[in-house]
């Protein structure tokens, strides 16, 4: 872990070395940040440049001001659906690997200026109507000024390296903010399916507004855990949205090799976008494939009913430059994680929703015509590849129905341990740990997995586990990163079935993290009081030693070691 201390307003001290606080760019919101410290000029590891970084910092600051008035308005009965929508769109665009397009951020900012006026006026009007005296909001107003460089210059004032005060508090507030960003992305997915919760939206505004307040360390830690509690409600809402619209995922064999024909691949997390593509390509002789975290969509009944949903193509997000260059069709990126494309496929990749990248096509609205026409213009696959499949579909409904059998297996010692290996994948060689760890897991154990970290081992033939004469796959794939909700529901149900506290279950969490959705999930696990988690491949740069000490003492949090040592420790652990 690194030691970050703000010595003065002029210098930032990192591991004993001084850096000018006018770095031009300072970002450490994801795991790939350079040397586990921070990314600065000329660009981040994600390829975000200083202009985009500054625009994102300003957009986040404007969002907090809008949220402040929205939060105050909620206290006097005022709500504004346009403000709620904008907050989700804007914050979602600031996640790692979502949007690299300065022009899109200028548009978000222009909308933000209008939303701020609406939220402020709505609050003051509601106060007048209810005979309440409006609160004074310090530095609450903001005026949009056009021009990317004008906005970027203003944004540099709000960089993390410009913040004053206790650096431990600053870092834990950043932890809370990154968790909020991740949860807001989940809220965005649910919103697109028509699922909204006014109470959750009000809590979103409250938490965002809290980020503007001066705090002590214990208050900042409480805020972070509050974000974890909020994210559990958010992922529950998204679970209801996904299953309410597309049905409960079913255990499904998914093809992982292509077939002959014209083709489209859909990447990201947004189920509605996949449904739009499927409905608009039906009968057009175009095959559709999922990619990355869209893999679990193949298990939803109302999506897999489309016969031209062939299966999954490629691997995790970080391999997309290779996978997409070799894909002979068009590509739709619906959410994170977008890597700026190479010339090999830049002409046939499109973004949607809050995603963007300068120089490539963006689809506004729900018509997928540009994507479809491009697929028809491309050659497509010329022959079938040998068929290979994997098994998915162990989300909440399926997992809960299996709880009695698994509980009996634990009692009869047919099931020795359950390993939850979930989270994000990434570039680092150290992530091979999760492959090696999965290979070491004994055959009388179950692997529960979710999110894109599964690609480290989900294509391996890891066999089956037998319980009361029934064969189950060794790997229970519960779905996307938001299906951490399913994992928690499963844990709670198993705890109840066996009559023991959750932390006394023969169950261990071995988590990989990368970006802000993973932070949201991590904070939810902490909110549930889950102890002795292993986290890797590195610990977050925004978690300074004093904060880490608290997490270690309270939750037993540890960084991953070697697969062999960690396996022995977890199998021998006494709850």
C-alpha cells in the first residue's frame, strides 16, 4: 500500500516523494492506475487524456451541486425526474472506460447547468409553498460556459490533487464517491428498463450531497458503508428490472464459438440494448453474439428465445482489441468497458447511452440501423467453428432453489467449501492468480462466480460436484457484476437453512477489483459485515494505510498472496 499525505496546497507527497500539486492530471479511481499510485500526463493507462480527466472532475462537481439541491428539495416534497435522469447519465459517463469524447462532456455540462437551475428553483418554490426558509448552499451555483478548453481549465481546480485537509478523509470520501459512481451505473440500467424507485433516487442525491461536506474519518467511513447499503437496494432494483422484463435466468449451455453468417457482437452490461438489437435483426439473416459481461444474457428466457442469438464471442473486456479486430461484423458497446479502438475496427464499432469515444459512431435513440447496415456490409464468418459450450444461469432464482441441496451437501460433507471468486478482470499478469486459484480448488467444493473476472477460468473444464447423487457444475456462474445481489441472497438463504451466521459458513470471498462498479459491490459486502475477504490483485491506491488498518481490524480484509498459501489458509480457517 502507498502512503498519501497532503503536505501543503502546493505539493503532494506520495511514498516520500514530492510531486507538484499542479500535475495537469491526477486520477486513481481504478485498479490499473500507473504503478498503483496515480495516472498523470500525458494520459492515463485507460488512455484518458488530461482534458477528459478535467472535464470529468468538473462534471462530478456540478453533479454534486445539482444533487445538493435535489436532496434539499426532497425534504420539502420536491422531485424532478429530469434531474434524476441527468444525474445518472452524467455520473455514468465518468466511470473508467465509458466515455473518452470531450464533446459529449460539454453537452453533459450544458445540460447540467440547466438541471442546476431547475433543481434550485424547484427547491425554493417548494420552500415557499410549504412556508419553509430555504437553506443557504455555499458555492451551490454554477454557470455553464461553452468551450471544451474553457471547461477543462475550470475542471482542473477540482482535481483530487487540489483537495485540502486530512488526506485520509479525502481518500475515504473518494472511495464512497467511486462506489456511488458504480451504483449509479446500475441505476441507469434499471432506469432504461422502466424500473425506478423514488426513495433510492432521493438517497442517491443525499449521498452525493454528503460528499461536499467537511467530515472526520469515522464520518467518512460511515458514508462509505452507507453507500454499500444503498448499492444493495440498487442492485435489488436492477435484479427486479432484468428478471421482470426478461424472466429469471435458467441453467443454459452457451455456445462460445462462431457460426457462418453476417454478425453483430454486443458488449457491456445493458440488457435493453441487446434486446433492441435482437428484435431489429430478427429475420435479417444476421447472427448476434454477446461479449464480456453480456455473456449472462444468454440465460434470460425472453432473450434466448431469439434463435439468432448464437452465443458468446471472445473473452474479457481487456482483450477486445484483439477480439474485435478479428470479428468480421459490427460491434455495439453499451456500457463499460470500452477501450479506444484501433483502425482495424474503428469504422464498425458504435457506442450507445453514456458511452462515447471521439472518432467513432455513436447511436442516439433506440434505432440500431447504422449498426445493422454495417453488419450487412461486412463479410461475416465464412464457416462454422467447432462447437464449444459453457454452462451459465445460476442467478438468484436458480441459486435459491439449490440452497436445500447444497445445505444437505455441507451437512453430509459432500460439499467442503464454497468459494466466491468474483469481480473484474484486467491487464495485469498478477490476475493469473485467479486462474491458478480456481485450478487448485478441490472437487468437493463449489465455485460461485460473477462479473468478468470469471473469464480467468470459466472456459476451463473443471468438472462437476456430486450432491446426493445429483451432478452440478463445479462453477456456478451467477451472472454480471450486479448479480453480487444474487450471491448475497444465496449466502443469506444458506445461512438460514443451516442455522449459522453468514461468517460461520464454509464460504470464502476471493475478489478481484478493477473499477467503480467493483467498489460499489465491495462496499456492499462490507455493509453486510462479510469478514476475511481476499482482495486483489492490488489494494486500491485511494485506500491509505490508516484507513486500511481500520478495514483490516474490523473486517479482516487481506490482499491476495499466493494461490497455494491462500487455499490452505481458507480451507483450514476456523469461523
